[in-house]
């Protein structure tokens, strides 16, 4: 079994996944817009460029997402994406990149359980925890 996160966005999915690929690495293995889908004719013109489905494959996981129709979109709540890294420096790099133009909830620093840990909400509204249990 493989458990993956699936994120819904309010029209910013493509930009979010470009950032996630840049920060986390990996490759966009699948990307489909409304215009490219069999539903293109039923989709309003202003939604043609929105993402129906996207898949980012990277070492250690898969992240998927789409742009939600406006009437169904709800802000992310009750969940957090957690990234675990092997070095304090890598954790700091990821934390700084994801928190740019976002909101830092807890600064990235040493805690009693981790060599480095921080919490943030990125510019797209996705909540993250970045954790480095011990520096290698």
C-alpha cells in the first residue's frame, strides 16, 4: 500500500506544483488541464488552463493535486504535509523556500525532539512541517 496526499487548490495548482518540484525535486509525471481533457467543451473559458490532475513523483513519495471548481473549494485544514530530511541544512533550505511569501507558524530551529523543526503555511495555503530528527 502507498498513501499519498492529494491537494486541492483555488486556481493556483500549476504554480504550487512548480514550486514544490523546484524545492523538493522529482519530476512532474502527469499534468492535465481542463483544455486537454475530454471535458474541455463543458468547461468555461476561464477554467480551461486550470489543472484537472497533476502528479509529482520524488524520492520518498508522490504528491498529487488539482484545481477545485470554485463552488467546491475549501481552504486546507485539519492536515499538514510533513517533510523529513537527513540534515539541518537541507531542512532549512526547504523551510526557507516553502515559507517565502507564506506564513511561518513555528521557526525552523532545534527542539527537544529534533535537530531542526519548523511549521509554515506556504503562499498557496498548504500547511507544512519540516523535520530533521538528527543531523547526518
